[in-house]
């Protein structure tokens, strides 16, 4: 089966890493070391090998090593299906990051054609109990893994909606100012909603087809107000009809930006938000694994997985089950933990990397197979 994995990764003045290089094979990678040593920074670097803002969602300026660096650079050698690609990503003096693929300038969205990267980080542990915005972001990352063009539709919609909201706040009542913006919102919004439904269907099918040690999550796309119109034309009509109400509110009250992701622990029939911390973590792991299995079918190979502090809230049995599933899937999973013993169940199935910190500089030591 063709694979997707990084065979080399170089970090220069990125976060706490002044200079580091890893030479890798396709096996999972266990990264261990004390808190604050720079383990998550390595995962963040890998996350930038896919479209979007990375797992921390910060500006390029915030990724630079302080105080001496005027910029930073990442280089990766990516095995994607049957091709080898060299990816370069960098930022100079806090400017927006730039990308080259095989020596040619490329837009960030172009990374979606050659790479799929999924992640699970500690901040996502509160997904089910915090606001709908975080769940929409989670859903859109999931959707973008199947449909890279989803990112463009989202950007188009958000830009048009910001302009429409500005008109609403200024109490502009002339319909001519709204027509073009609402057409853009209707086209992009209908596509966003359809893409999300496709992604949820693929996740559901992947969960039903697999026997795993992790609980199944039933997912439903809901709206915080009313219903999402079923077509582009219906959405355009809804925007027109809602204009008077939106003027009173000073913002757009109908559309995919009002969506929410509702999850249920299927075996117990309990809403995800009411589950224990451990159950919520297990549901998230289950969704990431289902996403990965579905991508293996859709893209032709499993995605790269980034699992930060993955052992948190997982007992030894579930931790071992997770490692078995990752290895059976054949994914290059980058996992972090404070101690090497957290990855003992992987044994020779994994590569081991130790990250330490000395005088504010992260240092990487890659274990070599004996």
C-alpha cells in the first residue's frame, strides 16, 4: 500500500528549536521529555505541512524563536503515495509564511493535494463542553481533510459575511448593497453545508465498518437558530428575508456559521457533553481514528497523525489499543508524552525521540535501533 510519511524534518529558529533535524521511516514516532522542553513545537511544525494555520492557530510571527531570529524555516521530505516531495515553509521578519513545493512557490492550499495531516491536542479535550465555535472548527478541519477546497469556500463565505455585517451595523437599508454579497454567501454557504454533511457521512461509515476498543460517537449537524436552507437558492431567499431581523441584531443570523456539532456516546445514549472526562477523550480518539480510516480509503493512504500528550486520560489498556490501531492502520503517528515508559507497548514498532531543554534551547536526541 502506498504511504504518506515524512522521511526528514528540519527546524531552524522555530519556536524553542534553534536547529534540529530528524531522519525518519514510516513507523510511528514517540517523542518524550519533560513539560516545556519543546515536544509540541515539533508537532506544530509537522501540522504546517498541511493547509491552514497549524495546530496552535497563531501568526507566523509568533512561531519565531526569541529573541535572536529574524525568521524561521521548516523543511520536510514527504513521501506521498508514489511520489517524493520537498516542502519548504518559512517566514521572514514576522511576515506571512511562504511555501515552496519541489522548489516552486505554492499557495498553502496546495499542500492539501499531497498531504493529509490530522491532530488531537489537549485543548480539544474540552470540545464537547465549550462553545460551538470550537466544534465548528473541529468539523471544518475534519471536512477539509476529505475536501481540501472546503477551505476556500469557508474563506469566501467569511469574507462576504464580514462585509454584510458591516453594512448591517451601519444600518444600511438599500438592498442594492446586499445583493452581490448575499449571492456569494449563498453559493459558498450551501457548499460548506454540503461538504460538512459528506464528511460526517464518511466518518459514520468508517465507524460502523470497524471493530475498535474505542466508543462510537453518533454525530449530528445542528443549527443554533432555525434550519440551514437546503439549497443555494433557498439560502439566498433566507438571507433576503432575514435582512430586517439582521439589521436589528447588527449581524447575520442565518447560515453555516450558526452550525453546531452534536455528539452522542452511542453505546450509552449519553450526550458527549455529559460524559466523563475519560469518555470524552475516548470519543475524540475514536473520531480521529475513524477520520484516518476513511481517509485511507478516500485519499489512498492513511494520513499523518499528530497526537499530543495522547496518554492523558487513557488507561494502559486503551493506550495499548490505540497503539495497536495506529500500527494496523499503517499511519505515521507523531505522539508526545512526558516519559518513555508511556510508549513501552509500542516496542520496536516505533521510533523514539527524546526532547530536552537547556538554557532555553530545545535539543533533540533520536534513538537509533540497536
